[in-house]
């Protein structure tokens, strides 16, 4: 079954063709970062217009790359939410029109579930149960996944997402947007103990908070102008990584899960990839990080999620699918 995946929930137009939820035939990601850079954040209206311009071109490009024709498509899967309503509507409307014209089924995909499907696509032989840690620019969630299609949110951030905390810090020290990858690189040359940044809400069960950390950085920068940038980055990143590692391990142990699956853009972080497995090992917890290109926003995971939703749950939402900017993960199947 050839599945076309479409993801337009924020500022990336992503299109992929995946065979049987398993074999990636093409996966294209067009980032609007340059468009929004001059505003210092994503402008929803500009994002919608750019998705509209780029999406049809990318679909044609993906078909050519995979060597497929329109008639070879068997299913369309599209991000239904959560995300920005304008960008979501562009993806959903386009997907609906295409599926209708081709006479094939259409399945909606929860963007957060799609992030978790990076694990299913990368490691089909490592099924749930597991603790999912979704860490991106927009979300930071701890999710109990007893089986595919069942999700229970156990905790998460009360304010900023982990990626957002990194991006905001990056803006303070002049690293541009998105700052995560640059902080990752600079931190490798710095001392993580150089600045005593706090670890907010460390005792608070499975809840997290990153806004206080950013405020601490503002005051530190005001009072200590001479701190080398690599030391600042290493110390700030260390605080973020320690909070994520501690909470994920706590959640996995509390629910007696055998392992942790880390997805979302921040899962690409090299320090998180070191610290979390190091701390999980003595507790007999396995940690899995799918390859970075499946962790950041892409449509291969959208297509994979759609394929299994259609196959295992007989979903077809051609006439009923609606975009939902606040779509929850809890209870979505
Ligand atoms: O999942 P994603 O591509 O998009 C969202 O759905 O948000 O995640 C983007 C986030 C940004 O905050 C970016 O700074 C962060 O992931 N990020 C990283 C790294 N690569 C991307 N953060 C830390 N280290 C990285 N290597
Ligand atoms: Zn995402």
C-alpha cells in the first residue's frame, strides 16, 4: 500500500511516500525558517500562504522521486492537529481534495502520535509498552504507550516546551532561530558546571517547568557579562537535559515500563543522547532514539501512523476529517 503523508502543522511543509508503513520511498521537508526569521517567530498567516504555495510542488516532487504516478497512491494521511489552524487547514483541505479526486481513503493523524511513530518506523521489532518522551519546539510530554493506538499523557511542561526553552535562550545570547542545534554544538566545547542554573520543579512528580530557567539565564547574563558562550550553552543545556532525563526515568519506573522512547526535534540533541542512557542503564531501562531525520518534523512518520490507523482500525475520514488546533493525544487512537 502506497501512503502519501502530509504534514503542515507549523512551519515545515513535509511530504512523504511510504510503502506499507515501513519502507520510505521519498521524504521531503521544506522549512519556512527563512520566511519567519525576520519576525523572530512563526507568523501564522504567512505560514499558511507558504504551505499553499509549496505543498502541491512537493507532492509532485515526491512522486517523481519515488517513481510513482497519481494512480499508484492507495491512501492519504494528513496531520489533523495539534498545530496552527491556518497551516493545518491547508494540509487537510489539500489532502481531502486529492483523496476525493483519486477515489482513495483519507486518514487524519495526530502530530504528537506521529512523532511517536518515528519509533515504529525505525524499530518495527521493538513494540510497546514504553514511556514516550516527546520533546520538540512546541511540546514536552511524557506519554504512557501500552500498545500502538493507545496513549496516556502522564505529565509534561507547565509552560515552555524544552525546545522553546533552548530557542529562547539562544535568542538571548544571539544565536538566531532555531537555536537548539547551535547550542548542541557550542555546548560540546563548554563546561556544563560553569554556571549553576536551577532545575525548576525537580521534586514535582512528572510535571516540568522551563520558564524559570530562562529567567535565571536573563539575570545571569545581566550580572556576569564575561561568561564564555560555550560555558553558558553547556550549563543551560545540562539543566534542560537533567530535567528531561530525571522525569522520564521517574515516569518509566513509576509505571514499570521496560524502556523509554525519545522523539521530537530535541531528541536530536547529543547531550541528551549521552545523559539519558547513562542514567537509565543502572535502572535496567532501555532507551531508544530514532534517527534524527525521523525525530524532527517530517511526513514519513505521518504516513506510517496513517497506514496503521487505516489497517488496524479501519479508519477512513474522507468526508468527516476536520483540522483541530488543540487536538489532544489522550484518548486519540
Ligand atoms: O520536532 P521539531 O522539528 O518541530 C516541532 O514540532 O517543534 O522540533 C524543533 C525543536 C526546536 O526547538 C529546535 O531548537 C530543537 O527542536 N532542536 C534541537 C536540536 N535539533 C533541533 N534542540 C537541541 N539539540 C539539537 N540538536
Ligand atoms: Zn513536531
